[in-house]
C-alpha cells in the first residue's frame, strides 16, 4: 500500500449535515429509551444507517485482527492513520491506482 487515506479536518456542508443526522438519530433513540426503556426497530435502523454513512464519509476503519488478516467488525473503529486500522485488498488496490494516476499527470 503506497498511501493510506487520512482523516478529514475540514467538513463540507453535506458532511456536517451527516454529523447532524447522526446526532439526531442518536437523540431519537436515547429519547425513546428514556421514555420507556424500549426502542423501535425503525429508530435503531436509522441509527445504524447513519453510523455506516459517517464511517464511510470519514474513512473510519475497523481494527485489524491481531491473529489474522481480517477486520474486527465487533470492535470500535479507528481513524485511518491508526496503525491498527484494517484495509482490504480492494482498498489497497484503489489507493495504488489513484496514486499512479496522480503521479502520471
């Protein structure tokens, strides 16, 4: 892998909207749990969808499994700069192709 992606430090308006949507989805779930210690599947699904969008938008990566070349999907995600970050073969191929394009320009 030639160049790893890095975490963003500036947010576009669309990315900031994603963060706000995640906040609101989490707030909905917390409000429901506080009201009756239950949560609808619709609310949980909305929060899960927002979690995926945020992770993709900011290149959050699952941690590398210490025992094999697989991600720890059950563990917390880490920033892409973290040495514990897992990257698939596909992700590595995409970065190498992108790097080659940039160097040939």
